[in-house]
């Protein structure tokens, strides 16, 4: 049987949701027989190609995040939002309380990073946007909330998807023990 092709991305995030996927431990061995990973921070393959399942961690907080989210959405049949940042915006939305200029000054002109305190002006620096959950920019098919989501919740969702069902997580599986 052909393996289900999965691609993942992290946008404005801490990588904790991908770490939680690795916390699947021995369940990963069973999943590896059914899934194959394309582009992902796990494989370090940089470009998306057509796939069955896209998984995104993190909120959309700048123009580059938006491009990546739309690119993966265009390449996958089902898109799963992984973690509170992707599902709701998460802790990153606190940034929406401040102006872009204040945020950039804080990023680049702190005591530890400053060389004269200038904010870089390179055109390669992605333009900040309001911090948004995925579903304000792209269509999302299923959600696995949590910060980070429990490995068991991720396993439940992947198992449901492999069975051809869109996962709806029961409440008890989302509580951190
Ligand atoms: Fe990190 Fe939590 Fe956001 Fe996941 S939901 S990227 S663990 S802050």
C-alpha cells in the first residue's frame, strides 16, 4: 500500500509542537510504515510538493509565514493546524498589542544584540503582519490544540486521518496529565 505523504512547516513558533511529534516515541515506528515525510524541518527538505497531509505549527506573523502557509495549503489535500499558535494565534498574539516599530526595536536594538541599535533594512527581512491563526488566512481541515499538544493527541489525530476520518479530538485527550 502506498504511504501517506506528509509535509510539515513551522511558522511563528517555538518548535515545541514538532518536538511533541517526536515524543510519539515507539509509536513513530508504526507510523513510519504508513507515512513518508516530504518537506519538513524534520527532513530539512526545503520545497513543498503535492502531498496528502500538511501539518503547520505556529501562527502567521509576517509575509513569509503567509507565503509558506499558502504554499503548503496549495500542495496538500488535508491541512492540520498543530498547537495553540496555529489554531488560535497563541502566545504570539501578545505582539498585536504593540506597533511593528516597537517590536522590531525590541528584537534588534536590545542591550545584547545591538551594534548601534539599528533595525536592519534588508528587503529580505519579511514584513511583519498582525499575528493570526492559520484559519484567518488559509482553509484548515482539522485542529490539534495544546501548547504543545500532547503526543497522544497527535497520535489520535494521525490515526484517525489514516483511517480516512477527519479527527475531532475528545476533551480528555487534550488535557495535559
Ligand atoms: Fe510553541 Fe506552544 Fe506555540 Fe506549539 S503552541 S509553537 S509549543 S508556543
